[in-house]
C-alpha cells in the first residue's frame, strides 16, 4: 500500500533534455545530458548509470537544455532528494529545484 500523494504539482511525462553537473566539482566531477522520465515546475526525474549521485547532493540543473545555436539555457541549483533502483545498473534520480541561478542578471546564452 502506498502513502498519500505528497506532490504539490502535476508531473509532465514527456521526455525533455536536462543537463546535470555537481555544484562541487572537487568532490564529484561529471557532466551529464540526459532525457527526463518526468518533470514538474520544481523537480526533475531522470535515469542514469552514474553511481556518484547521493541523496542530499547539490547539483547545477539546466532544464530544459538545448545545445542549438542561440539557445537560452537557464541553470538552477537543485538537490537530490531520492534515488530509485531501476534495474540493469540504472538509477532513477529525483532532483528538487531549489532556486534559479542568474549570472550577471541574465540567463545563460549559448
């Protein structure tokens, strides 16, 4: 039996691209670009084979992410709140978006 639903906002199950990297690259250094499994306004959930993710870990999250010319990518600070075993070496990573990061008052332009 499952507990009561704790989500405050609905989930979008349409895959989007997310870029994720640790906020402390001295402890963990990786940079992943992955499709999401689901998203909401204040969270993303994606699958990764990377074993460096830990609950409580702070991340820089760019969502949605695009590497196309002229793309505007907004980066946010996030925190890993849950890790699920999805089998076959894959783990589901749930990240709460804590706050947007603005450099120079503007979003990152690629």
